């Protein structure tokens, strides 16, 4: 690299530096001829070299280096030019201070010196850069600023004072310190509130007698979505929800549009422009304003009648962002069919409503109707949705049924078909339940009859397929218009689990049909349910005493979970031959306890020289092979 800062010495030679004898070589000392550097300004470090007048001797040539301001530029005290070489590299380390200085550098060998001047600028403030991390910033989001020095900060660092152009909008630190040896430092600026328009701002930084200004722009909230929340779903028969494309038909009612922002509007609100690509068919306001602090605004799109397909793009535009939503129209269509009730008693009338996508023209919209079961539901052949409305009601007639029956009404217009189900239920009894469905014999359970509302009262005959196990009332009356009627069911003790089938059937002779028709008993199938009656289980075994002497009687008592059936017995077993027990133990029918006798035999003698200890004996009772056992313990004293 050609030297930039160099000074050559006048041509001179030093003659014989050493005299050799015989064949010994003559060592010639070399002197520096050039001290050069890659650049003349140093802010951190600079590379350079020293060049000799000739090749260095075999031992190399040592060159002394020095700086007249070692605190500003430091350099190694010496550098050695290798044997045979004519130059060696050197490195300067620079520490800029509060002002610019020129430093003199020297390279010396054999009483010859070369010098060079290196300029070191001050570490002055160079600039302020701002980087927003979110546009628009959402309070209290921060963005980053950076101050930069022209050189590295001196020992102790550099304090840079800061201020911003709008303290009511931004919060910035009063100062930032560039650490010693560094060239920059970062700081955070907090956005205190959103803005309603593009708002320029500045950050002023002052340090080392220099002032620099960084600028930026806070952006207002922008459109995030533009959609049509369908508030007129019931009137237009459209599916709910929001979409960027909405298909309507004919002359539609005003359509609600919603513009949502990506952040809250500022203190002055936010005004955005709105346009329609087809204003002859769909008109919108020229602007909409989001109120301060809000994130959305609703406005109305008004459409005009049309007999042909039409489409328009609604556009909402912010400072830099636009959002679109599309409206498409065609001819008036059938879009919905709903029933005003989901079920009726067979023989009553029911009402349905058909929906059109928009108001049809003067001729109206003809809807064809049909029933999936004409014998159960009779419907008119058609219905017309008249002009200037988008709905029409349909009345159907149903027939009496003996069981729950679902029929379907179908409405068709052109290629569009809509369906709606209707449940026909028999008048009177609809459900028969017992609670609980599994009990121990001898307990009572609750029966519950459920009826459809609107009846005139009726009687129900209750039967049991095993009346000796489950007893039921012969007749239960359900008063007029009462939805449910409860009654009590009694069970008898059983030896084995027994499932009993119970039935409930309308009593025709006692039933008042408000439709004026008395149907035969066979026309009303029975409702059935099941009840499981279980034998009692052994609940506990207790003894008359916890400790007895040998050759002494005592008694035990067995307790059941319910009344005993006829012939119920329990097996009792002793765990040690010291105790004899009565087994089996027979329960009296209907009893919940039974007592048995037991006796201890003379105790076994203890070991010689040791005191006698009581013997713990377990007594276990069980009903059947798979029944739950119950155990008690007695101490036999010796």
C-alpha cells in the first residue's frame, strides 16, 4: 500500500559498523527511511509500517517507536525487522478526546529517525437515528433511538442530553451515556397515546458541544378488516357472521358494514374515506369517523333494485392502507324455511315462515310446498312471497298420531330447496320413568309420568309383570294441563337379583280427548321401563362382647341392608378352634337382623415362665358364595 503519511530522511549511509576477520561477513547496520500509515486520521486503530534503508542483518534490526501523546495514540516501544527483510508492520491504538489533535510519531534506529503526523478527531456527536418498531404504535409501546459519535467515547464516557418535540405525545429519557470506548448508545421512546393523523416528531440530542436532530412519523390506526356483519339474518334468511364478500338478491334492505382498525383511534378520532365501485347500485358515505378510543365503526350500504346481476367493491382507505369488501346481487331467491314451533300435538295446526333473499318484484316469488307424510301433515301446494316484503307464512294441518312422528315440510323455488322438520306427538302420556332403577327389596321407588301440555286430563293404568316383587297402583290420574305426575312403587324382599318390567298405558274409558275423539285402548301403545330389585346384603357383624374368658358363651348379631326374604340364611365361620359359632344363621322373613350363639373353649396353656396372652379370633359371616363378607374380632382370655 503506498504510504499516505510519510517523511523520508536525506540519503545517507553509515559505513563499516563491524569489521570481520578472514571469511566472516561484514554486518551493516540499517536505518529507517520511511514511517507510513494506511490513513492520516485515526479514530480507533490504524495499520502502518517502518521501512529500512536495506535488508536487516542476520539478527534483525530493532527500531524504536514513540508517540508524543501516548494517552491519545499508543504504539509498541519497538518493532523488529526480521533478518533479510526491509520493513515491519506496526499498529496504532487511538483514543479520541473532547477535541481534535495532531500526534507526532517517530521511528528511530542507529541515530536516524523518521516521523509522521496522525490526526485524531474529537469524539463529537455525529447523529441521532430513530427506529419505530410498530406502526401505528399501540400505547404504551416504545421505539428505539440511537445516538452515534464521530469517534470512540473517551474515558468516563459521553453524556448526551435528549428532548422530544411533543412531551404530551412521547416520553423520552433526559439523557443517554455513550460508554468509554463505544461509538453509540441506544434509548427508548414511549408513545403515550395514539394519533389521529400522520404526526411528525423529532428527538434532539446534544453532546460535546454539538446538537443533532432525529426525525420520525407516528402513523394513525389503519383499516384492518371491512366486513358485513349480517344483522338482518332473520329478515333476509342469510347465514350469520362476517365476510369480505356478501351475496344478496334484488332490492335488498340497507346492509350494515363494519370497518375495524388495527389500533384505537386517537384523541381527535380517525376519519377514513369510503367509496363504491358501482355507486349507481350501491351507495356509501364519503367518509366515516371512528370515535376517539374506538377500534371500529359501522356504516350503511344502500342498494337499489336491479333485475340483473350486479357487483360492487366497497373500499375503506386510511393513510397508507386500504381494505375492500364485495357485494354481489342476482335475482330474488328462496333462502330460508323455519318452523315457528318444533313440535305440536297431532291434530293441531302449525305455522312455518319462508324467506327470500330480497324483496321480489311486483309478481312476487312463488314457492312450491310438499309434505314428507301427507297423511300426517297436509300442506298447501304453494305460497307466494308478495312484493315489497321478503317473507311469507305457511299454515299446515296435522293428524292425530299414536307415537312420536317426524314429518318434513319442503319449500322449492327454481333450483333452490329448503326443508324444515316438525315433530308430531300423541296427546297425553309421553314418558314413563322410575327412580332409582335399582334398589334393595323392601324399598320404595318413585314413578314419574310425563305428558305433553295442553291435554284435558287422563288416567293411566300401571302394571307389573311380577306383582309379587314390585307392587304398583292400578291407576294414576294426570290432571288437565299438568306436565308430570309422580306416584310411589313398593318392592318386596328377594333372594336373587330380579328385573321387573313396568308398563303405563292410557285408560281409554277414562280419557277425555279434547279433539272430541275417544280412541280405543289398543291405539295407545304402552310405555315401559325396568326396575331391578336386589337381595339384601350383609351390612355388619357385631358381637355382644369384645373379650371373654375361655369356656364362656357370647352372641353375635348380623344386620342386613334391607328386609330379609323368606328362607335367607348366612354362613358364620370362626377363625380359630377356640371359638365355636352357630351356623348357618337363619333370618326371619322381613327382618333386618338375626342373632346367633357362640362359645369359647378352654384356652390353650401359655409357655412356661411367660404370662398368658389373650388370643384374637376373627369371626366372619357371609350370605351366599359371592356375597360381601363381614368380620368381627373377639379376644379369648386365658
